[in-house]
C-alpha cells in the first residue's frame, strides 16, 4: 500500500470498548435507525455532517451490522490521493502496466470485495476520477490499469463528506450524475452542540476507551468538569471532545479529570471573526452592534450629534434617545466638541456644523 494513500483495511482490530452507538437525542436516534435499516441492504450510503461528528464511526457500525461484516471494511481517504497514483490505488494494476509496475497489484475496490468500501471525503476526489468512479458504480465492475478483462466487484460503497455536495455540483466542481449515484441513501449526522444530551454518555464511552491506553482501570470526570464540558460549543464535535478528554487524562493524576485538567480550545469561528474584524462574535446582539456603530460614528464626528445622525441615517431625536439610554447604562458617550473637522462634514454641512453647538444644550 502506498504511504500517500490513507487506506485502513479491515485487519484494524476493533476497540475493546466500542464507541457510543446509542443516543438520547431524537435526531441521532433517527440516524441510528436509518443506519440499522440500510445495513441489511446493499444500497450506497452518503454520510454527511460536520468534521468530527462520527461519520467513519457510523460507517464501520453499518458494516458490522450488515451481512458483509465478515468481509473486509476498506477505507480510502479521497483527499489524500495524489492524482497520478489514484487509478492504480483504487483499481489495481497488472504487472508491466507502467514503468515501475513490477508486480500485479490489487486495488482498493477488489480488496473490499463482498465487504464495504468507505470513500472518505468524496468531495476531494479529482473530477477525472469522479468520471471513472461513476462508471464503476454503474457497471459494478472494474478494470485494473493495464488489464483487459473487466472484474466484477460486489462492494457496498459508503461515501462521506463534510462539504455541501449540492453546492459543489452547482459550481461545477462535483459531477451531478455521480452525486445522484452516491446520494441513494443519505444520512446526516447532527453536530455535537445539537445533541448535548448525549455528552455524559459520550464522555463515559471515550474515557472507557482511553483508560487502558493510559494504564488506568477507569477514568472519571468531576461534576464541575462535566459542567464545563457541557458549557463548551464543540465546533470540532466528538473528535474535539475526545481530544480534550485525552489531554485531561494526560494531565490528571490517576485519570480523575477536574476542571483544572481541561484545556478547551477557543471556538474557531470567533478566532476568525476577530481576525477579520467584521463578523460579530456569536454572543454579540444586534443592539451591541448598533451601539458600537453609533458611538464609533459619533466619535468620528467629534461628538457632533447633528452630523452623526446624518451619517447614521437616523433622526437627531432617535440619536439623542439612544445616547441617553447608553449614559443611563453607564456607557461613556463622546461629548460634543467644537472643533469638528469641517473637511469631513462636506459643503452643506458647514452651516449645520454651526448649529452643532446646540447639541450641548439638548444633549441626549
Ligand atoms: N459515538 C461515538 N462514540 C465515541 N467516540 C466517537 C463517536 N463518534 C465519534 N467518535 C470519535 O470522534 C472522532 C471522530 O470520529 P470520525 O472520524 O468518525 O468523524 P468524522 O465525521 O469522520 O470526521 P471527519 O469529517 O473529520 O473525517 C474519533 O476519534 C471517534 O472515535
Ligand atoms: Mg472521517
């Protein structure tokens, strides 16, 4: 197997304590119900959901529940495949097919015969290969590179993506016909933040898996630590939770995780928002934004109410009402100053600027 291709064949031993495949959340219960239903059939499955929601975990579970369970489960990461090697990785090659092909080689499709082939991150598959894949899915046979005879394959395909394939179809980066071939049985995994009722059981399942690796009989989280975990937003979903717990186990003596052992990353979204300086953090309300804008404009107008109201497109009465409300809440409001930069006011505003002083008397 090429080092560049991330393929994990079925010989990977199953973990001693499996992942949590039970849920108290209605959306997740439906996911599991759909998974159980499709397992018995040979239908192609398309698993969607944010990164870290458990798409591969679900794919393996479907395989284990299916009549294919005693045959291989082969996972291929489509994003990690260099275009030049892709064809032979997936479909194999005959000896002498190209320079360097000294041996016949069985591809991933053949390796998964009678089992399940996981095409992970299908959105990253190059367009040329999408065409090849479409043909294989339609004809249910492959041809090794340099081979002449088609080889029939019996493989259930499970494709996963964390991207919006329909949008990719619309912008031409994903083949529409392949999309419909894959979208036979779609299952969407909810993000962790929408299934927080599962958090305690997930923590337990993940800790049960971690304990033997760190030489503990069992690992635990304190009540406060569990509350802290419940308060986090988990943009990285179950993977992020597993990482935080693993760090916790590393830091906690005896595997008893307290709040002091939790290192939870700041949400990526707000990091991005801070960098861009435009997008509001999720906690900012419309009212916060309005106040910031009003005070910023007023400051830029040297405190001149008339001019600020004009720039903001609101009446001076509205502006004064807002400023009064801000003062009452203890917010510092710029005082009207006389030395307003006239250049910024523009021609007609100069006469209004002279009335700016009246602001002082009717100050909001
Ligand atoms: N139900 C679960 N119980 C225990 N662990 C889980 C569960 N779901 C996911 N995990 C853990 O979370 C991590 C991410 O899961 P997985 O690789 O299946 O996510 P994914 O949706 O395929 O992510 P990506 O889109 O980034 O490939 C893994 O370590 C996995 O073991
Ligand atoms: Mg995955």
